[in-house]
C-alpha cells in the first residue's frame, strides 16, 4: 500500500508538471503571435500614413537631372537615402545606387516632413536622348512609391 501511494503521488506530480509545461508553451506561442500581429499592425499603419509624390522632374544637362519628391502623407519619411530610386526610359527603369559612381543619386535632406519637398539629383553615365520619355520612381523603405515620367526636350 505505501508503495502504491508513493507511485500515485509521483504520477500526480508528473502530470501537474506536464500540464504546467504545456500551458507555458501555449502561452509563449500566443505571446509570439500577439507580438507579430502588433508589429504587422504598426508597419501597416505607418504605411497608410506615408505618401509621397514626385511633383516634377527635369534635366539640366544631358547627364544631370532633378526630381522633386514631396511628402503628402501624415508622417515624416526618415532616411530618404535608404529608399530605392529607379530611372530609365519609360517602362525600362533600373535601380540606381545612392551616392556611388554614375549612374547615381543624392538627396538634399534625410528627413522629409509632411508638406515639404526634397530635391533628388540624378547623375547619369550616358547622356539623355532628346525626344525620349524617361521615368523616375522612388520607393520608400516601407514600400510606398511615387513615379514621374517626362520628355527630354
């Protein structure tokens, strides 16, 4: 009899420990899911509040052009240099490196506050072709994009 009582006590303790481990694992999984949902919600809300447009783009020489990027959203856009700029003939744009050998681009500010405009300078390795249509497209870090097509005259 005393041996059976000890065996039952050990089994009850083991069962309680297993239930505790299982409950902890379930709680941890739910916590991870909640954190992921919070991060997704934050990223989505920032994307909804971010909006930019290229209001104008023109060339000043055959290898230099300016594009004016305006923040029409409700949140500042930080680290503009970490965005991606595409440039090329219409429907043939290629990514261009930031502050690298031509073709490259630079921007006059790192933070674009709501309502303000940044000047993007694009330096090309090949001259623009007169009469051709070119497209400039800027994509922010969170995926919001703006593009502008112009004709070289």
